[in-house]
C-alpha cells in the first residue's frame, strides 16, 4: 500500500484515502468544437501509459478533497514527488523527493 503525502493537508496518509484521477497535465483544447472526431478521440482516450516515471493527478477524497499531482514510478511504485495543481512539475531527470517510497513535500 502506498503512503501518500497530501501537499494541502501536509500529512502522510494511507492510499485508500486517495483516488487516482488519470494522467496529469492534460490540456483541454481551447476550441473543442473545431476538433475533428479523430482529434477529439485522441484528447479523450490516448494517454502515455509510461513504464517508469509518470505524472499523475490524484484527489484526497477522504481528506481535504483537493486535487494534486504526483510523479510516481509505475514499475517500482516509488513516489518521486507530490506537488499542488498549478505548481511546476519536477524535472524529468528523476530527482527524488522521497524516503523509502514515502513522498515528502
């Protein structure tokens, strides 16, 4: 089980308190009506599904109910970083901000 640090509550909590909400940093098209069916389908359904370090959006559903982003390794389940929505994501060079798989702010 993951122990996830909520950047809003500033607490390390158990995974069942959180809900995975998909890939992070997906930008909604500015004019959805102008998209073709193929372009709209790519926006809705096509995701990276990376094996390794991946940025995800989570919600602290049993706590503050706020959304935040997490960079997590999908192979090892190590949490590299947790950051608030709107904050700059960590660099891609896998600088970790964790101890024993537990995310720290």
